[in-house]
C-alpha cells in the first residue's frame, strides 16, 4: 500500500493518521518533538525541522507522496525536492498561494475573483492611498505566517498606521480594506491530480478574537443559489491554482456577495465537522486526493452539524479537562468529543466537540454547552 508523509505533527496530522488507518494506507509524520499531537499516536514518526532542507529531503525519500498539516515549509525547499523527483501535493507552485498573501491576492485579482480592495505596503503613503479609496479603518496584514488572528492589525488612522509600521519595520505587510461583512463563510473542496473534484456544503464560521469558535454546517439561512455559487467559486480557485488535496476557501459574505478572504491547502478547522457529519471526512478526502484515489461523497449525514472548538481556559491542565469529559458523555451520549493530546494553555485549541441533529438551535446549544463545560466555564 502507498505511504503518505505529512510534514507537521499537529492535530491535523493526528486526525489524518486516524483516517489513514481506516483507509488502509501507510502514514508517516514529520514532527518537531515526540510530544507533538500526532507524534503521541502515530506509529511512524520522524523528528525533524520543517525549515531544514536536509531534514525534509531525508523525510521525503520514504513516502510515495509528501503533504502538509501547515503552510510554513520554505517554498525553495519544496521546489528543490520536486526537481529531485519527489511527489509533493499540493505542489510548491500551488501552495505558495496559501503561504504568501501578496501572491494569492495578485493571482486571484488576475483571475477576476472577488477579493477585498488591497495593495502592497512599502510606506505609510501606500496605506493612506488605500484609505482614500476605502476610508478608515484599514487592515494591515503580514504577507506570510499569520494564522488564528495573528498577523492582522486593523488601524483606525494614519497615526495608528505609522506607529504600527515603525513597530513592524522588519515585517512584510500589505493593506486591505476593512470589509463590513454580514458573516464569514467557508467552502472546503478537494481536487485530485487528474482533476476530479468534490465540494462540501458551504458553512458558517464564527470567529472570536480571530480564532474560530464554531462551525455551522450547512450555513444557516444561505439560499441554494448562493450556496452553489460559493461552492463553484471555491472549485474554480482550486482548478485555477492547480491544487491537489484539500483547499479551504474562507469568505466574507457581504450585501453585495462574497469576497475571498483566506486560502488554506490542507485539512482545516472549518472541516472538522466532517468526521461525523459527512459521508467522507476531510481527512480521508485529503488522503484520497493526494494519492489520486476516487474521491468520496462530501454529503452531510444530518440536516444540521455544529462543531465547537475547545480552548484552554479556566481549566488549567489536561487531567482536569479529562475529568469533565465523563460528565459531558453522561449528559449527552450523542455528543462527540475529540482531544488533541496537547498541553492546556489559555486560548489554545485542545480539542473540539461535534453535535448532529434536525434542529439547528438544539444542536448548536448542545455543542456550545459541551465545549464551554470542557473549558471550565460554569453553566451545567
């Protein structure tokens, strides 16, 4: 059977490993530490630094295909590995659009895709020039490396922009208009090397301080025409960029339509609901895609599915979280809880819960209650 090598030992690799077992394919993880989330459960772990070309080369020679649970592998390393004959999926050329926001925006603009107004930032004049078109506030973003709210700074005035530019003088930045959106949507799609593609239902993501707290599948109140249009947009992006594997397209829904906000080319937090809530989980789908196997059905298993992230909070250690686990199971035997084997820190994603059912309010309430209780918040 083929072997997939995933660079990165986080929770995405941990859950992909579980899917590989059921699919019957080999799975190898490159982790930075034996205590990484995936390294705690995967039987084939190689320790290494994703920034080291030698470590990547040594790891990549074993598996049949190389893929990722994050986008932080240096592009030049991947290009060299591809030149040496290694199969990298998504390719370095595709992945660059998830690594570099400037490259992503330029390419999407050239393709005529709907994106926020933006421009590169070399000086305060660039920020002010965009503000003349869009008004204040303006959003400054790091071109590389931002996630979970990191690397994003709304600025309300030229003075605030100047202060930020001086403080981040060594960071490559870009400026975007501040979008007055109604809500945030996401569409997860998969694409295989020979071009087969599949799209999951459009979902609503609920962000707090830049961190996803809930995912509602399908997005409530989204009419069929808009839902299909969002899926088609995501599929068009995957095809245009030559993505192989999963692509998460995060969008702003505005009164005038949707705007593409971010791209991720890997399993994504917006798709955790698919483990129980879809015919084929995003993790199995990613493996199928990178191995060029026929893709599975992305259809939902229930009318409504809600995923709520469990963040480190009032509960200070894993033992205390686990002690609460039994109460959650007893209170709601149908709830599904996934822990990531991580040390507990405030604001850190340490797991998620999923609830399914026929009534959105009831399902959402169950997921929220379980996640809050596991975080140590009162209310049960």
